[in-house]
């Protein structure tokens, strides 16, 4: 009997030691999960769920370093101020959130999709050159589909789109590709078309990333 008591006592002590060891580990695991969620939240825009600029930039550069068949696409919402002014900021927020959802669905899970600020978005997506024209035209149609609000109102929307590829621009540098895509975007501003940048677009001087548009080339999408 005393032998059984001694064995039970030893088992109890070991169980106690294991329990005291596991409790801090469990607490740390819960803390780590919470910390991970907090960090993930800081990487994403709270309204759209898209990557913030820094997180987008890091992911975009990784994609550019690993792949040649990629495109950098900049999207600028057309007449967005008018939506806020005439329908209210809640409607404007709904339009931004829906635009983000459409961009994410179009680009797929492996792309870098970010909100650069305001109504400006950026995507870096792996896309073979032979499919680029078709996919840009699809994006134009998607971003020109009216948005239906929760209260039943419909918002007519549109977006200006510029795209740049390392092959067309001659560089894998993200900043250069974005500058070229931005210049191409402004070539087709409010035209209802997506414009693919050339090497010329990469040399266009800009002020705060923006400049006046000029007639563009390589235009795809719907008629204005």
C-alpha cells in the first residue's frame, strides 16, 4: 500500500511540474497569436483590408525579384470626390471597399494588392505577356461595374488604369515601374481604358507622382 502511495505521489509531482511548465507555454502561445493578429492588422488598411504601402512594397519587391512575367498595375478611382460630395462618405467608403474586393479577386491570392492612399491602389501580379491584354480588359470591365450600396442605391463607378512590365520598361525596379504605370495611367485618365507603359513613360518627369496626361499608346478596354 505504501508503495502505491509513493508511486502516486511521484506521478502527482511530475504532473504538477508538467502543468506548471505548460501553463506559461500556453499563455505565451495565446500572447503570440494575439501579437500576430495585431501585427497583421497594422500591415493592412482597416477600411479595405488591403496591404498598407510598406507591406505592399515589401511583397511587391519579392514578386519582382522572383518572376519575370509580372505586371505592375496602378488604379485611380474616377470622379471619386463627386461620390463623396453627392452621396456621402459612407457611400465613398463602400465604393473603396468594393474596389478593393474586386482588385483582390482579379489579381488572385499570390499577388501584392495595396492601397497607396485615398482612392489610389496598386497591384503586382504574375501574368504572362500573352494574357496581359485580356486581363487588363477584364479589369476595366470589372471596375466599371456599378456598385450597389446596402440601402439599395446604385453608384456608377469607373477607374483609370496604367500597367507596366519589366520587359516593356526594361527594369525590375518597383519605383521605376510604378512611375511608368502612373504616367501611363494619366495618358488614359477618364478614358475607360487601361494603358500599358513603354520605356518613354519611365522617363516622364513627375511632381508628387502625378503629371498632366498626354495621348497614349497600347490602349485596351471599353470605349469611353
